[in-house]
C-alpha cells in the first residue's frame, strides 16, 4: 500500500439474519476494489439489532451512534424488528437521530437476469423521517389504536428538492410524485403542494402526479413510464419492494439514507430469516449499496470497478445466487466478483 493511500473510516453494522453474511461479502469486495485503486478502509464494527439485544441486552449501543457521528459514513446489513410488540425499529431511530431524510433507492436491471421487464432504470426518492413512520401511536382504549401521520412542509420540500436536484444533475427527465391526496387531503395534499412548488423551479423536468394504488398497477403494466419516483415514507417503502420484484428481487436493490452531513448505506431487503446462515443470501444489494457509498466518499474509480465486476459476473451468468435463478452460494458469488475485479 502506498503512502498516498487514503484510509476511510466507516462504521459497519453487520445486523441480523443474513446481515453478517452479506456484510462480510461486501467488506471483502470493497477491500479488493480499494487495493486496485489506492484507497483503504478502517471498519468500525458494531453489533446492533435483535441478535445483539439477545446477546448483550442492547439494540443500538451508544458506541455505535458515537461512531456514526464521528465517521459520518456507515454501512449496515438488515436488522430485524419484532412485529406487533417489542422494541422499535433501529433503522427508524438512526434515520431520525441523524436526520437522514433522503432514502435514495436506484432500481436498475442487471445483465443476464431473466425478468418480464428488461432494461429497468428508475430511482426512488423516499422521504425517510416523517409520515406514519414517526411512530406516534397510542391506544385510545383497548379497542381503538391511533397512529399519527406527520407530513411537514420542511420534510416534503427537502425530499422534493433532493429528487429534482438529482434529476437535473444526472439528466433524468421525469419525476412522478406518488400520493393519496384524494383521501388524505391535508397531509398528502401538503406533500403535493411542496412537490409542485419545487417542480416549478425546474421547468426542464417533466412533473406528474400519480395516486399510489394506481401506481402499483402502472408499475406492473408499464414500469418504463417511470424515471424518478418521489414519495412519502410508507408508500416509498412498499413501492421499493414492488420495484425490486421488477428487476429480479430483493437481493439486488441498494439504498442510501442521506442527511446533510451523515450517510448510512443499506440494501432495501430485510434480514431474510428463512435463508440466514445457509450461504444462500445474495449480497448484490449490499455490494451495490457500497458502490453508492464509494461514490459518496469520492472513490469513483473503486465504485466503477466494483460495479463493472458485479455486472460482469451477472453477464456471464455462471456464478449467480439461487434467488435470481443461479446455483451458487454467497461465498462463491463473492469470490466471482473479486475474480472479475
Ligand atoms: P426480507 O426482505 O427479509 O425477506 C423477504 C423475502 O426476500 C424472503 O423470502 C427472503 O429470503 C428474500 N430475500 C431478502 N433479501 C434477500 C437476499 N439478499 N438474497 C436472497 N433472498 C433475499 O423481508 P421480511 O421477511 O419482511 O423481513 C424480515 C425482517 O427484516 C423483519 O424483522 C423486518 O423488520 C426486517 N427488515 C429490516 C430492514 C432493514 O434493516 N433495513 C428492511 C426490511 C425488513
């Protein structure tokens, strides 16, 4: 390693279920790409999530939060959240703590995967701190539960601005704001009002509005009409999984949670307990999240080399995982990406 090698400090949260397997795969391919391009990484790893809670009695240790605050960049595997009762999502907690308001999720087809929709290339901008995810829930009485949906002018305007700025910079032509303002006239109405106001500042970008239920149908009938999707927290979460199905599944779609000065990168998928610990997980989504991270830390060469290696493995089609019709495990796929590098 040359004296000029830049060492990036990155907080790593391997997470639950398949998290440690896909995180190990991601670290090894990022290290390999870094060696080729003259950058190195100091990983600050923390156990967080359901398994950490069982082991150490802590879901999200303060030390992990301090590390993210210091490093400003983190990458995490999925963390499990109990359904119904139990502790609240640490993802939601981290997004709120670091004000990571922009959940950026590119959905792009990879070569060699057979799907009904070749050549998909769209981006989802999901507001990441408000909506029903604010977690403001109460039992009014034993038979009535109330969950508050919070939409603010500030939150809606800044996610709209992120989407339009990105579109302008990257030559994207069309933005659809996805909503349910026919029913939620105040909250989704405010979201649309803010999107419209921002859109007016970017006349070169076509702006349209679709109701979320119609959008689900449109996405499976003709996904190609969408370029950039701009939406609230809950709709964005659901549409991300739907869109991942268009290109071959949850094993493929990366993501970034972006704030003004901190970024946490993570795949769209969850901890996949059904395949955990069996060398079956597809690490592509987290690897592609790492590609986004490498761009974020200005290591474009490493990012491009790693993305090209992933695409080469898919184009060859010999070393892909079972979820996309292949036959190899997590480790063999990872070795194939390193060989392609
Ligand atoms: P999931 O995304 O974990 O799994 C859904 C289906 O996709 C399963 O059949 C699984 O095997 C498959 N799958 C997901 N990722 C895959 C991969 N990389 N390779 C191959 N197959 C993959 O969703 P589910 O079952 O709804 O959630 C499980 C847990 O994950 C829950 O506790 C949930 O709260 C948590 N979760 C965490 C997220 C995060 O940390 N960002 C995001 C979504 C869910």
